[in-house]
C-alpha cells in the first residue's frame, strides 16, 4: 500500500487559471466540465492529481498531470483514471478523497497495489 497527499491554496490555482493554457494543459475536457471553471474545484482536482502521482510515481514516470484524470462516479465519489495515451485509460485500485476549506484544497490517494 502506498499513500500520497497534497495541499494547495485555491488562490494560487485561481491565478494560474488566468493563463489560457493552464486548464487545457493539465485537465481533461471532462474534468473542466465537472469543475465548471470554479477555482476551488480545480484546486481540488490539482491536489488529487498530485496525491495520485506521489502515491504511485514508480509507474507514472515520466508523467504529465493530464495523464491522471479525476472523474466523479455515479455515486458522487472521485475516481482515478490513468492514461498512458490521451485516448486510453484504466482505473487503478486507487482510493481518493478531496476536501476544500476556505482557501485550501487537499487530497489523499491510497493505492492498494
């Protein structure tokens, strides 16, 4: 079992969102649609991607954040899809939790390999 966690300031992500390429470089269309351009949601997804990378970097090197997709399942829980190529993905055995509080977003990922 491996664990990864990340904490990010929402205003840092909000500032990054002012750059036109930030969202398209790091987030899939589905992630952008889910987050509806809300900085706290984008920050939560960013933290989740970082947490996933930290818990399974041995299989994700080299990696780009867009290869880690955080989707919302039918029951509302976040799920991870890893992409080797942009059009192919698989769901690893990774449990993820995202939380927001005021100007902070955090995520924890646990990979039960």
